[in-house]
C-alpha cells in the first residue's frame, strides 16, 4: 500500500506533518476530514527512478512578474466567465509551462479546495505574489469583485513591466557601449601599445608625455590584472555591505535621485510607480493607512519610502496626506496639488491615476531624450579613447620620420 505524505492544520491552527498508508489520495483526504483537519497538502513520496532530480543552477526558475501578470489576467477571465475558482486554478495549473509555478498553483488550489480563502493560500508565497497582490485579492474577496480586482492587478503589472522595460532600454545601450569601449581600450593597451613601445625603444626615439603615459598604463595593466579583478570584487562586496545598512541605503538612494543624467528618470519612474500602486489599492477598497504601508514596501528607494512614511504618519493624526508631501524631496508641486484636490473631492484614486498616466508619458520622453543624448556622447567618448591611443603611438613615429627626412 503506498504511503502518502500530508500537511494539515488542526482547529488550533497548528500545522501537522505526517504520513499515512492508503490506497488513494481520496482515501487520505476523507480520513483527514473525518478528523476535522484542514488539508494543506497531500503527496505520494517519489523514490528510485521516479524521484525528482534537481541540479543546482538548472532547476526551474521561480515565476516572475510577467508570469504572475498573465496568471492574473487569465484567472480574471475564467472567474468572469462563471468558472468556479477551484476549477479555474486547475485549468491554469495544467497549461502553465513553469514547473515551479505549477507546483505553487497546485498547493494553492489544494488549500482553496479545502476551504481556505484564495488570499490566505497565496500568502504562503509572498516572494512570488507579493504583499500588494495578496492584499488586493483579499479586498476583492471581501467586496465580491475578485474578477475585476484581478483584471486591475494584471493591468497594473503590465504597466509596471512596461515601465521597467523602458528604464532597462535606457540603461542597456550606454552599458553595452561602455563595456565595448573598455574591451577595446584594454586590447589596445595590452596588445598594440607594447609592440609600438618595443619599436620606439629600439629606435631610441624621444617619447612625448602622452606616449610615456600610455606605456606606463600598459605596463600596469599587464602586471595587475589579478589585483584589478580582486579590487572590483572587493568594491562590489563593500557596496552591497554598505547598502545593506540603513544609513548606507539612504545615502546611495539619495545619490541616485541626484544623479545628473539618470536621477530625473529615476525620480519620474518612482512617482509613477507610487501613484499607480497607491491608486490601485485605494480604488480596490484597501484603507489609506494600509495602502501607504504596502506602497512603501514596493518603493525600492529609501528616500521615497521616507516620504511615504511621513505621509502615513500625517494621516494617522488626522491631517491630509498632501500636507506632508509639500516638504518632500520627491513629489513636485503638481503632484501635491493633484493629491490635495483628490482628498478634498473624494476622488483620490482618480487623481492618482491621472498622475501615473502623466508621469508614464514623462518617463517615455525622458527615455527618448536620454537615449538621443547618450548616443553621440558615447560615440565621442569611444572615439576619444581610440584617438588618444593612436596619437600617443604615432606622434613619436612622425618625429622619427621628420628626422630621417632631414
């Protein structure tokens, strides 16, 4: 008789893990229900050739924002069509390509089938669905509008993905060009420059300052590669350690917002994300204090989090949220005015949606202008490096040719 492993919760809320011999999973389920236990998971242990083989680095990746957004949209469509929640989860589980997402959805479906609300089942996977998703689902369950809430979640996540894609596209080009420039520079300094240096040494040619500097840099690079790699690794670890500290995170995030080129883009994307997240929570029926707390958790910037925390503290004492935003380093007067109008007219979610749409367009324009400005800058930068190396190597040759012609 096969042995099934199960997890169940008793009336006191304690989770029990054990095994049971039974002819089928249904028999295990009936036995547990007869003991008034809430079933969390039932599975038959795999052994021998049936066991799962997990190779580090090759296992299925956990679902990301895109997969969760597609799941939200499809689940909303099924529920809106009148398909029961458990059956909807089963349908989505079968059509998923991600094995890890299939496993998660199977456990979620099992808990919902045993009587748990969907939000409680999702709460066991906060890294996959996130606090925002879980609280919105709970609000939808309470109001009886789960399908519309899921559609709004999917729309929100799609816009978040689009915003992230725009920022990545703005950063990808300069990073690729910079890596390319570093590679070319390293090749020229460690391969071409030493050959020219040897020729110039044999000819006893007088070397100008720029040539001596290039030869010195070349000698340093050839003998210090290991130290440079160790230095980069050490700086990376030092940065991560410093950023893990509250003060370090505050300093670095503040510098990001003050950056001359990218700071404006980061600020506008932060305002757009705040307005859209906060507006979605408010429109879904989540109270303002909890909405601000959840929005703060999705900010990913210490300065933005500080501004949201100040707004929450102001609301807690009964004042309007916009009063704290006046002194914020993040929100410009236009945003503060829109929020104040929304608070006075009772249409805060609508105003926040307009702010988010406006700053989405601002991000688009910032990305386009940034890309247009960076392209000639990077071309001039790369051309300047190559030109400097070429000039440093050929100036002595011109001097030698001039002496021979005399």
